[in-house]
């Protein structure tokens, strides 16, 4: 009966293996597009088998073999990951959970409970399969049989599926978090007052650094609990293998080391917070420098600003040095801990049992290897968790800083005659916690279409009054009532990234006749005639292809085109020459101007404008607002004669100065607008030239990588000798086993020092010097570029290099390099050991190696294309965020915030699509490679 059961189990095991192997071959040989005749597919359209193999990514991988993958080739984003749906989920969570802002894990569960539970369950199953492997190995060594071997294979295969699907559900969590909080940060920008925006730093660092840091942790979110659980299960299995007493003795090492880890963890958290503050300062310095690039180059200040950025970068790198030192100590201690535990356990067993055998030593070593990997994962996960926790707190602090800007104003209305009423309004500033009033008890009644000028000394509060009327500043006291539709022109002209026409129309419906009338009134025709692409010319806040006067007139045209009946103009005549100034006064602000039916409040020092105003508002030295009427201009019997005195230029002369040669207003046709084509990102052939690697390697210390390789070689030789000593130990007699145990303990101590030396050398001799010089080259290349570079390149593209790319070079890329070096050295050591001890396995290793590299090649070409798409869709996000931060006042007043938020959410969806697919592609290749390695 037992022989029948044994043969039945053997047949069942072989059948199971055959089914899995045939399914895998079918997956590799049967492309998914034979079932669905299109590249774009959704995961839910496929069978469960194809979903489990991530086959919905096969069409994209197939496309990459023949051509470049473009955005239209990517799979549609699932509805639950769309930014608009995620925003609704966030609002629902914020209403239900008032304390959700304090816990990242609580938020993830509240936002995506199903995915959170599934990722935990899959990871738990993976841990069970991993910790069961040493027990099966022990049974196989005690009684070798095909059943044990096949069950071991099936168990490891199931573990691979569970691990990758756990990562998939974590990717859904990461994508939803990234899209949700990127959109919420953008939305909060329009809920902050002007004073708050001046105090706060631009939220670019939050989006590029903090959100990315949280996302990186969420992708590996299960490590924070799975690694300790795997370690606990390993210890539990140890109890069954070596007994509770021997296990307790092995835990002495963990008890001794724990206080050191607690101190280092506290120091790490403090250092992470300091590093983020330094990173914010450096990002803000770079942003200010880019925004003033034209002025810097004109005055030759490149060297001074380069030094300023360099000092900010040095402060950031100093924090990174402390962090690298702490991380190296934690990694060394974590690698030493399981080896010490194994040594103590073997010593205890040698004393209690008298002799150690192969069937006892190597399962124990396998369990402690799992424990070693778990504790190493705990080290990395602890660093990631502390970073993510700090970043999430910073993100929530910014989001919760939104203000109620309408507490001192009645709801604006748009019917009837325009009017502005201010009752007992007082404006103040906060300096060190003390409130200082700079304007007190303002009483203003402005009714109907009229021109009102606002004057005062520099810093007296002219701009503050206009911002308060616009609703961008909250008064300390008083009530403001506005009846009408407002538009504004800020003192520092703000243009958004886009064409000149888009800046003037600014979300309104295009009216060709009205547009041409506004262009003429604002004296822009000659400027548009000179530009090669007319009003289709692309501009940005840091545009160098426009002068300050041109930007000022574009923003004035935007306010006039909106047909608002209340215009708030802050020094609109600045940076404009005399002829253009008189033209704008006559055709825009004057009694017969294009804005004659609007209530206009103009901050100005122009005597011509003061003469023709209905009222003059003057801020006096005693912080009062004095309202006076001009002399008798509006009561003059001969207003036309007075106008001729104020505006000596005649219509004919005006045409000659403001229009292209040979052009007359009546004959000027609509300037042709060509939809601007975004300059495509330069596409390579999918490979990185060796010269790039050589250049990157040359940035470190001359002997840096030599020291790193030396530490690695020494560490692997010591590890190999440690394993060899265990082999000798299991074969030696009882009297000679003690010497091998001492050798095993000494080699473990030496290996821990090699690990710490490797990490210290990698950071201090290679990665940190490379990070410093790479950033210096980026700054120098940017500041030494011609002015045209800043006209052709969007702000988002430049800032993306200094934020997202530098962040990856400092963090993930550096960590990946360390992991690749460690993993590569271990792989080489194991391969050499296999070939030396079992030369008959060499054909199988060669075949598996060939398939391995073929899969990697398919993955790399696809991953590069999708990464390129992700960067291309990332730049518009940063550009839009920077535009909103600088121009929030104008955007809100023109009621464009809702429109821009919807557009921004569409941009988020495009970026989420490429990010989600790129991350899932990692699971696609991991699953296939792990199946091969089984």
C-alpha cells in the first residue's frame, strides 16, 4: 500500500510539474495578440492564466522588438487609477477619517482595502513557502526521493507567483498614492494666500522627492512586516529542528545587538529629516536661478550663482554622508547578527549532542540564511519606512495648510454695475509672531465704470490692496464687497507655459475680431509680426524670447480679453517706453479706451494717468488711504482738446510705431496660428554607450572602485571559506569540530567588517563624489548654455533633471548599484562553486543562462522606451506645477483653477499609465526569470 501511495505521489508530482512547465512554454510561445488583435488591452480582458503570467504586457514587449514603443501603444489605465476617481476617494477618506493624516498605512488601507489585503495575503503565502523550504531540504537530505524534490520545486514555484503578485498589488497602491497626492498638492496651491506662498517653498520638491520616496517604499511595503515575520518563522522552525534551548542561546546575539540598532534607527530618522530640509533648500535655489537665467547671463553672474547652488548641494551631501555612515553600520550589524546566531546555535548543539552531521548543519545554515536575508531586508526597509514616514508628514502638512481666503469678504456677484466696497479694512504683516499693521481702517466706495489710480511710496502697500480686493490676501479686520467679474495684471508679469495666443485667451472662447482689437489696443501687433511664429510662439515664466515690456503687455491683453468689468492693474506701464505708454493710456485706460466700461484700479506713478483718473487713491505716511479727485479734467468743456494735449501722437504716427511696416489696422489680417509641436525627446537606439558608463565611473575617487572591488572579493572569499569550514565541520570528528566552529565564527566577524568596508567605500569613495561632480556638471552645463536654450526648453524639463533625476542618482540608482554588485558577486561565486563541484550541470547552466539573457534583452529594450515615455509625461507635470505656484493669483482671479486642475489630472493619468506599466514590467521579467532559476 505504501509503495502504491509513493508511486501515486510521484506521478502526481511529475504531472503537476509537467502542467506548470507546459503552461510556461505555452505562455512564451503563444503571444497574447493572437487572441486580441490590438496592442492596447486591459488586464481584465484576459483569462486568469494570462493575468497570472502578466501576459497583458506581451504586446508591448513584442512591439519593442520591431520599433520604438510610443505612448499610444500602452495599455489603458484602469478606472480605479484615474486621477479624478482617486480625488473623490481622497475626499471620502478625509471626511470619514479625521486622523488619517497621521498614518500612511491607515490611508493606504482606507483608499484601496482590497489591494492592501491581497498584497499582504500573497506576501504571507510567499513567506510560508520560503520558510518551509529548509524543512523539505532536511527531509530530502535524510531520505532522497523524487517526491521531495518535486514538492520542493512546486513550493518554490508557487512562492515566485505569490511574491510577484504581491508586488503587483503594491504597485497599484503606489500608483494610486502618487496620482492622488500629486493632484492634491496642485489643488492646494490655489487655496493658499499670497503671503503663505511667499513663506512656503515651491511644492516641486514635494512632488519630485517626497512623493517619489513614499512611492518607492510602497512598492516594497510588505518588507516592513514580512521580513520580521520571516525571521520569526525561521526562528520557529529552528525550535523544531535544534530545540528550544539551542534556539534561546542563539537569540543572545540578537538581544545584545538590539540596543545598538535602536540608537542607530533614531539617528537615521533625525538625519533623514535634516537631509530633506537641505534638499528643499537646494531645489529652491535651483528654481530661483532658472527663473532668473536671462538676467544672470546678461550680467555675467553665472559663477556666483553656480557657487551658491554648490554650497546648497554640499550641505545636502554632508547630510548624505552621515546617513551613509549610519546605513553602513546598520547593514554590517544586520549581516553579522544571523551569523553570530548560527555560530551560537552550532556551539550549543555541539555541546549538547556531541557531534554535528550534514543533515543537521546545512538545514540550520539555510534557516539562518533566510534570517540573514530577512534582517538585511529589515535594514533597508527601516530606512525606507523612516524616509516615507517623514515625507508623508511633510506632504500632509502642506495639504492641510490650505486656507479660507473668503472669511472677510461677501460672495462676489456679477450682475449690475461693477462696484468695490471696503469697510474698516486693515492689512497687517506677521514678523516673528508679532502683528504689524501697515494700513488701517480703509473705507472705499467705488461704483460704476471709472478709472481709479493708486499711488504711494515703495513698500507702502499698493500691491497688498490690489491682492486683498482680488481675494488673494485676507485682511486682519473689515469687510470687502465686490460686485462684478474681476481680472488682473500683476506687478511682475506672469505668463504660463504655452503659446502667446493661449496666454491672452486664457481659457476663454476665441473671438477673432475681439482678439485683434485687444492686440491693437495693447500695442502687440508689431511684436507678433516680428516673431517668426507670431502668436503661436511658445513662451514660459522663464522665457528669454520676450522682454519684460512684452510680457507686461501680454498680461494686460489677457485681462482686457476676458471682458471683466473690474480690472486690477498693478503698475501696467512699467518696462514700457513713452510711445507705447501713451498708446496704451489712450486705447486701453483712457475715456475712449477699450476698457472704458470697466471699473479700473491702476497702481501707477504716471502723471498722465493720474490726470485722467476719476479718483486718485494715495497711501499716506501715517498708513491711511486718502481718496481725492483730480483737478477738473472730467469737468473740462473741451475734453477732446485735453486728450490731444495728453496724447500728442496722432493715429497715423501711432500706426507707424505699433504696426509692421506697410500695415494698417484696417487691413491687418489675423496672424496665422500653427499649433506648436512639442519638440520630441531625443531617442537613442535603446542602448547606453559604454562611454557613458566610463564617464560616470571616472567621476569618483581614482581608487574608489578598486577599493570597492577589493572589499567585495575579500568578503566573498571569506564567505566561501566560511561555507567550506562548515563542510569540513560536518565531516570531522567530534574532537576536531570545535576548531572548525572557531574558524566559522572568525570568518563571520571578518565578513561583517568587509560588508561595512564595502558600503563605506562605495559611498565615500564612489557614490558621493560622483553625486557632487555630476550635479556640478549639470549646473555648469545649464548656466553656460545660450539664452536660446531657456527659450526652447520648458522649466519642467530643466527642473526634472535637478529634482527627479538627481534624486534617483543619489538614492535608488546608488542603491541599485550596490545591490547589483553584491548580487553579481554572489551569483558568480555560486556559479563557480556549481561548476567546480558538479561539472555535469554546466550544459544546463549554459542553456538557462542563454534564456536568461534573452529575456533580459527583451525587457531592457521595452523598459527603456517606457521609461522615456514616463519622463516625457513627467516634464509637463513639473512645468504646470511651477506655473501654478508662480501664477496662482492670476489663475484664481480669472477662474481658471478648475480648468487647469482638470488638465493637470489628465497629465497625471498619462504619467501614471507609463509608471504603472514600467513597474509591472519588472514583475513580468522577475516571474519569468524566477521560473527559469527553479
